[in-house]
């Protein structure tokens, strides 16, 4: 088959070159149109169910809302975990589904279950699903700082800023294709509030029910149908809409003694700020912060440019006194920096390849022919990406950066062999035609190249079997690597022979020998080989000891799941004591912003305290999230984080520091935004709190643990109005009506929605803030059949406490102790944590679960090791099928442990942890190392089979010297192409590829050097009988076919 491909390519030369040119152009256009993102699609199917439950306490929310919803969602097809949080007036459920399931089918299943369970929920409570978004969904944070007055115009009020965010900015951003959700937080939401005065109501004899009925339907319009008059049709409209406070004040609520009693006589009517559960700040001043989230398949960079264009369009219409929007967080910055760095590594790698090739070949023509494989392979890969719906991201570009040196390998071997055969043909008395020489020379090395490429594909099999987030990360890298290598093999069979036929025959260097560098290397290699044959067993013993030593040191490497990213920004979780008021949390949050801004590397700081109205997280007002933008400096990231921790130590808050994307990955793994999550399951909240504090104290002594925090499920102060059923019955008041009236007075009754153009306001009936204290509540008059009486007559009002929130997972209550590491060995830290867990006694019915990055790392390591053994067995089978000898297959595969020596040494020198990334490096290295052995052993066999050589040291020396140039070139171009990834290891985008590059580079150095020495020696010691059997078995084929047949 290969003979046919090469022959037809040479006979259709112009067609091959035209197709190659078209491929490059179309591939470039396709790459330009391919979406760009930071990582591949990491979205595990997740459906969020939010239920607003008025002012219910967490206990009621859990029992009446969360538990029925959990019961309904558990057991659905594909569900892997159901988590929930029951907070003050809010229930949030997260239903996680298996990887690969259709998110829209999952949402349909959830919608069906929600429809069934609605009847079990309290009246007026409706669960809704959150929008479909991405784990990398938060693409931008936009701050609207409240500017100080400039003397001419007053500063914008918090209410004006929030209205601009809600009714101008949010609708404009939601109209951009690719935007999933826009969530504003901060400022003040306008509300038309009616504050009843119960004393004046009693004086006028007006009941709360009368006021509620008067407000119901206020400011509403209605249709009146149609009427035909004078042959024309008229539409009848009933207009009652108004947004004037005066109109509401003049609403009649009752009729007494022949006159109307107006609302303003029994209540205070005004525009006021709605009760809020969250606020925001920017650089120490109040602000409104808008979070923009994208849809899963959206191109982040293009979407970001569209958002920025929209902000530019809106700038001229900013309200007076409101500062221009500030971009607090821009995910595209990390993406552009990462993609730019990896693209530079790709470019610099190609330049290094060109330098190495020219140093060996000393010919612009041969270098050019070899380099053509790079753009052609990349063009084919770009088209395959498009077919597979892959984005251009750090991992796909990383696969290409790792493969860039190998893309020229097939072409280099081809060019070198064609060049050598052309020189030999010119020296013959009866030379063959140039086309025939090129064809035969290309076919001669084809079989070895194809088998080497097949092995490269086989070693990547474990990568495609990785589950979870690690599989989603590294599978695209494997696709990019394999597709580009297969494309380069196709180029070497088609384009390379054609270019060789056009460019090489007229070369002046055909009349010259090897270049000075190659000649010197061959002399040294001949000397080393002659020295090594007499010391064969000693050399093999030393190599075996080195492999054993390297293998023995592997368990002592520090462990990590993935290398730490360098995103250029930080996210701080700051938690005050639950029960802290929003105003106090705001004050301390603003102080934290000021302290953080003093760090030299910090450029801007934004804060979100509590929960926004549309947010999918049940954060209390005691919790704040601070986004910090950083600039590069001489200090590393860990030093900057330590500086921030030290400055915030003066505040009465628990602080956890991470990075935006890393935080989201942690949340995907364990449901907690930290690297390590120790979950304690049980039924009694008090017991869980005590155990969590006990575990925290035990873990505080573990070296390397930072940000050690117990999830804040604690008691907060409550005002409890406890109804006395007997006393309520004595005044003719039913318990249900009593609770309804009390809820309307304290939490508010929503009477209508006020429409003012595009703006919408709620009309709310509620007691004034200064009338909701325990004493005032006790004195508040309520309507009963026996007349108006104070609340204290039928209920007791007292201060108590209760939980601030209740967390559940898979049907059990749970509390979490979470922490990060300071960069220390994750494996050692986890071992210490497990030791603390083992000696902690647990009450009956409780159990512990340790989750986080390490769990994914352990599972991935075990799977990679197991699948790698399968992959090695498959490689052995492929080699055995080719060479019909376990001995020859073993000699070739001996390069793999030889590569391990250099990889381990390089990892120790570079300080690289044993992570999934470094394991991927080992996988890649196994395929590259095996290629060198195949090229050498195949050539030894071909010399005996086709060129009359006799098995022995002279034949082995000749074969080694003839294969020295392609072996060294392929190894060196693969190694030097990785140097851009070896340098600037902390640069965005390179951090996850750096361990891969270190492993491959170190392994290539050791395997190439030791292969030059040991493969000839092992072949001399063990390969004679296997070679003879192989040649004898194919002697009939050798007699019937010319030299141009497909050789070994």
C-alpha cells in the first residue's frame, strides 16, 4: 500500500503540491474561525434549582422545601450527586449528572420531577431552574463605582446606580449572543413601600385586610374588548396605571361615616430601598458589580469583545454622577495571555527545529522540505478540530507544541534516506532514474515510520480512557498530538517525496560527504561502539541499576493533581461570624479592600458581600467574595498570597485565597471552592458542628495546610414570635390567619407591580424598619373578630437562636472543613489529614469523606498506571507481529525504561511534582523513545536482508552510523522544540504544559544517549538468532521483489 501511495504521489506531482497548498490555505482559514477558550469543555452537566421561600428560617426551608425537592430529584437517570443548601428564605439544589449526558435532556427530567413535587410545597413557592451556563461561565465582572460629587453634579445615589444596572446595562448585555446570565449586586433596589400605622388603623377602624384589598391591582391596566362605531373598530382600554406616590397615597381603603378613609391617613407611603441580602464595593467605595456569565459553547474572547463594544456604546448615556464602568475581572485576559504564550512556544519550537535540521544537513533545501511538514500537519489538525467541535485552547495548542518536533521526524528520516541513496546512485556506474531512486528510498524506510507512528498512537490510549475533569483536559491534547503526527506521516508519504524529486537531484552537496558536524559525530560514535562491545554486560548492568534507582525515587515525588495556574488574578473568600449585619460586613469588607490595595502587586479590588437576587449561591450577608487583579513582579504568587493573608489577619474573618478558574475546578470536584474538603455527614446539626470544630483543631497542626476553615453552619440570633393557640382561639383568630397577618407585617405583602416605562417596581405592604424590634412587634395591633389587640396578647416575642443554613448532600446533612495547601506536597498533606481522621472518634450515625483535587489525582494515577501497562502490552504485540520475535521487541522497548532515567532526573532538578500532567509526559515519551529503537533495529535487519551484510559487529556499526543522523535529528528536534515550554514555567498557559515538557526533554536526552550505546550492544548480544529466523522466514519474498519493496 505504501509503495502505491508513494508511486502515485510521484507520478501526480503537481496535483499533490496543489492539494497541499489548498490544505494550508483552508486550514489557516479554519483555524482563524475556530472558537478560542482557555480550556476544553469542562462542563459537567449540572442543573441548579432555586426556590425563594420568603422569610422562612433555614429549618423550615429544609423541611418544607429542600427535602421534598431532594427526594424528587434523587434517583433520576444519570444523577451522580445531589447537593443542597437551605438558607434564610432560600433553597438551592445542585443536581450533578454523569459526564457526557445531554444537559437539555437532564433539564427536561428535572422539570418533570419539579412539576410532580409542586403540590407538596407551601403555597406561593415555586422552584425554578437556573440558566444553562458554563463552569468557566463568569467571563467578566463590571464595576459601577458611585462617583463623588464634582461640585457641578451630585454623586449618583445607590438607587440610581442599581436602576441603571437593572434596566439599561443588564438588558443590553443579555441581548448579546452567547451571554447566559447577567447578575447585578449592590446599590439599592427601588420599592414603593406602604408602612401601616396600626395605632391609626385602630383609630379609623381600618383592618390590614382592607388595606391589602385596596392595594391589590393598584396601577394596573385592563382590556375592554372592541366596539364598532361609525364603520370603524375601536379598542377599549381601562387605564389605571400610575407611578406617582401621590396617587397611591390617595387610594381609598375604607368608607366610614359617609367619607372615604385614604391610605395616607393610616400608613406612610414612600419610595424606599428593598431589603437586600448583598452589597458591593470597588476600591473601598460603594459600587454596583455586574457579573456576566456565558453559555457553554460561547467563544469567550469574541464574547468579551462584544461586551466591551456594548459598554462603549452605553458610555455616553451614563447617568450624571455615575462613574464609567470599570472591568474588574476579564477572563479573556488569561485566555489571550495563555494562548499567546503557547502560540509563541509553537513558533519558537518551529524555529528551534529549523536550526537543528540546518546544523545537521547544512542545506536550505533539505531543511525546507522537512519543515513543510509542520504547516501542513497543523492545517490538517485545524480541520479535524473543526469536525470534532474542538476549540483552540491551551491543551490543544499544547498537544501541537509537544508534537512540533515530531512533525518533521518522518520527513527527516525520508529526506535523509533519499539523500543518502541519491549519493550512492550517483556513484554507481549504471545509475537508476532519479524518480526510481526517490521511490525506493522512500519505501525503504516507510514500514519503520508507520509502525513507529502506530506505537505513538497506542501509547495515548490511556489518555482517552481518563474519566472526569482530567480526561476532559487531556483528551484534546491527545487528539491534537495524534492527528498532527498522523498528518505528518501522510505528508512524508506524499509531499516529501515530491519535493525531494524536485529539489534534491540538483544539489551541489550530492557530490560531497557528510557535514563537518555529522562526520565528527560518526567518528565519535564509531569509537564509542568499538569500546562498548567488550564491556556490553557491564554497561547493561549499570543501565539496569540506573533504571532501578530512578524507579525507586518516583514514590518520593511530591504529588499534585494539576500544576498551579497563573491566572493573574485572585479570589478571596472572606467569612465573618454568621449573624453579622450587612452594614457591618460592608464596613469590614471596605476595610479589607483598602488593606489589599496596599499590596504592591494589586492593581484593583472589587468586593461582593452576601448574595445577589439572581445568584445561584446561598451566601449569607456575613460572607464576602473579593476579586483582586494583579500585575507581575519579582515576587511569586505564593509570596503575594502570603502578604495578603498577613494584612487581613487583623480582621475578625476567615480568609481563603485562590484563583477564579482554579476555584471553579475545585468546586466541580468536591462542591467546595478549596483544594481539600473534609465532609462530615450526620443527622444532628449540633453534633456536626462540634465534630467540625474538633477536626479543625486537629488539622491545624498539619504542616502545609492554609486557609483552614469550617463551613459556617452556626447559630445566629432570631426573633421568635411563638403563637399561643389557646389565646388566639379565645379572640376568634385561627392560627393560619394569625401567621399570615404577622408575615405580612414583618416580611411584607406584595400587592402589585408598578410599571414605569421599562422599569418595574414592587409595591410592598410592610411595617417600618424601626417598628420591627421585639418590643415594637409585641405592641403591634392586629385585627381579630374580638377587635384589634396587641400581638403580645396571643403570642410571645423573644430573642432566640437557630442555624444560619443547613447543608445536605445525597440525602444527609453535612458540614465541611475545607483548606488549601501552601504549595507543599499534596500527598504528604493528605496522609497527615488521614492520620488525624483515623484517630478521631465518631458518634454513631456519622461518617467522614475526604474529597478534592487529591482524590481526582489518586484515581487518575491508578487508572493511568493500569492502562499504561495495557498500552505497553499492545506495543509489544505490535512489535512482535512486525518482527516475529519477543527478543527484538524487547530490545526496542528497552528504550522506554532508559527514558525514565532522564525524566526522573529532570523532574528532580526542575522541582516538578508528580501530577496528571507529568504522567501524560511519560505516556508521550514512551512512544517517542520507541521510535529510535525501531529505526535502528529495522535498519540492521535490512542491511542483512537486502545488502548482503553478515550479522556481526561491523554490520551493527555500519547500521548505527547510517542511522545516527536521522536518530539524532529526530530526537534533538523533538527535545529542542520543547525548550520554549521548559522556560518561563509560571507563564500563563505554560504552567500545565511545563511538566509534560520537562519529562519528555529529560527522557529524550537519556534515551537517545543510552540508545546510541546500548541498543547496538543488546542487538549484538541477543539479536542474532532472531534476525536469522526473520530473514529466513521472508527469503521467498526477498527473491521475488526488488529492493524497493516495503522493508522492515
